[in-house]
C-alpha cells in the first residue's frame, strides 16, 4: 500500500495516546490524548468502554489533524488486565487491572500447586498478583455469576484490536503475561486452564510476529479496510519503539517501574524476580517490574508539601515506598517503611530516600535481566517514562547504578513501537529496524558517577528486614 502515515496507539493505565507517524522518517505529525478513570479503594479497575471511547476519540482527533488516510494502525496496551465479555462481545464488568493485588492469594495458591520451578520452566515466569491467571481465579471465587456468563476472555489490547477488526486475536508478547500461555511450546496450557476452570475456547488466537490482525471495520473514525497489526503489551511495544537489541537495557520510570532487554535465550527464573515474557519481535523480553515508582515518590513529596525535585543529600534515612504492596520483591500486602529519622532530618532528605527506595529494586533486578543472555552491553542505560525527564530521578539512577544513562528525545515510546508495527505491515521491515531507522533512542548521554555503596547497603538491609 502506498501510504506515508501510520497510527500507533498506547492504551495505558492512565490514558490513551495516539500518534500519526511518517513511515519514512518517524516524524510525529499529530498527537491526541484522552484520560482514563481508574477506581480506588483497594480496587484497580477500569471499564473497557472507557478505553474504547478514548481510542475512538483520539482517532477522530488525529483524522481532524491529518487529511491523509493512514496506511495501517496498531495498538499497544497495558499488560495483564482481565476483560470479560459475553457472547455478543458486550462487557460484563469493569476490567481488573494489572496493579490490583486482590488476586495475590490466588497467585500464591497456583505457585504452590504447580511449583515455582515448573512455572519458570514451562511459562518463563512465576505468576504474581498482576498475572491474568490469578485475576481469573479471583473472579471465579468472588464474582462467580460473571465468570459463568463469560464467553470471551481478553487482555486490554486484545479487546481494542477486536473492536477494530472483529477478529479474536492476541500476540505472543501480551499472551506471555497471562500465566496460561506456555512459552516453552508457545501454546495455551491445558493443566493451568483446567486448574482455574477456564475453557480455552474463550481465548483469542495468538498471532505470529509480524502477522496482521485484520483490517478496520466500517463505522470507525478511520476508513474501512486499513491493515491492523497484531499490537502487543506496553513493555514489548516500548522495546520495539526503542529498537532495542539484546544486551541494551531500558529502565522505565512511570506509574510502575520496569527494566528489560531483548534476549536470545528464553528466561526461566524460579525466584520470580525476572518475568520471562515473549517479545513482540519474536525473541524474548526478560523483565522486572515494580508497582511503586513515580506515583509513590510524588505521594511522598505531596505528604511533605515540597516539590518532587526538592531533594537533599541523604546519608541516614531509608524509605521503602511500597505504598500499594509490591511486585518486585513479591510483597503484595506490604506498606511503606521509613527508618533512620533524627531531629535534624529534613523533608528533602526523606524525599531523596523515597527516590532511592523506588530505584533500588529495579537496579537490583537489572543484573538478573542482563544475565539471561550473559552479555550486558557497555552502552548507556536507556531511561524512559515520565520520570526520565526529572533531574532527581536521573541523578538517583546514576548514583545507585554507577552507569551512564541516556534519555531518548522521543516520548510516547509505546505508541511509537505500535507505529513501527503498523509500518512493518507496509514496508516488510522488522519493527525494530524501522525504529532504529527513525532514531527513536537518540538523546543526551549523562556520564557515570561513583556508585553510592553505602546507600545500597542500607537499602539491602532494610529490604531484608521487610521481607
């Protein structure tokens, strides 16, 4: 198809962002954004119709800005969320999001039933509360009427892609975060599905890397018949958006914190620290994720009535900001812990301790992520996400890692990765090659500074005491 513009979508926890991107240069020619409402009070849920209305609204905005019809579209979406539909495709209840930890006991029961080593060897990951299999087990127990009425089980990006195309499909990157897709055979696992009483007929077909999901249906803000790429989960999409190669790691500072790199070897960590996700590119994407990142640090700043950049050097205070439980380490019922206060402790020192605590567990997992292939890159650590723009975040990562960091000029990397998937349908190039050609990882590099061993030792001791 002779087209010069594609659309990439990021349907995240907090918002939908859509970009119109030129295929030849990667120039973003139009942007649109719509927020999502997320419930609180111990629940983390959003009605999927909110995502759909946000998607159609942002697509309409793009069409108003760009006269040219796009050549293709792809959707990247938040991982793990549980979407339940009836036989006609109508939503039965709000989706349970990845950061809802009510399913923690169900994850623990599943790990006990099959054993952590079996999970790691067969699925590449040991499920925690975030994984979809635990959320389905929770639903079976706590809302059995909805579970019984469910005729289709989808992930957030699956739901949106199906609304665009009418096709019940997913991709291996997102499927690998469910807990019922076995990465060793790349098939749905009958034993786990039986254990949670889920009929495999309710699940979408898993597309191969590069396979199209279908074409757009009539009645959308886009012309009918436009190719739709498979889409993928948000982290896999961001990896595509950066054009990452094995050994080059990215650390994402957002509502959650993640660290990942593509790998050639299939990950299998029985400790559960490293999730062995599949990559949308066809390889693997070992990843570690924390629940508490920028939002937790901002909450501490709010409680102290100071700005998020008002940090002061800290040598005595330790803060583990596990305000909503934690995923890495697996402490779903934890709360924040603060120690080392003295009369001369300042608010800025406490805030710096919050930054340190939020950064520490991600950096502790970095070596494990890179060890999957055993060939870490000497290239700077790519720092992405909203926090990457903050001086305090950048300096904390440099001080605790001892590594150089690079801040890509490009933002909205999940949407850019989805756009690269869409462009791949038109050019035949791999999405990573397209992103590399677009230069999405380019940006300023900050040299390494001496690693703060004293702070790392204090954080390790505090974490041992908490665990």
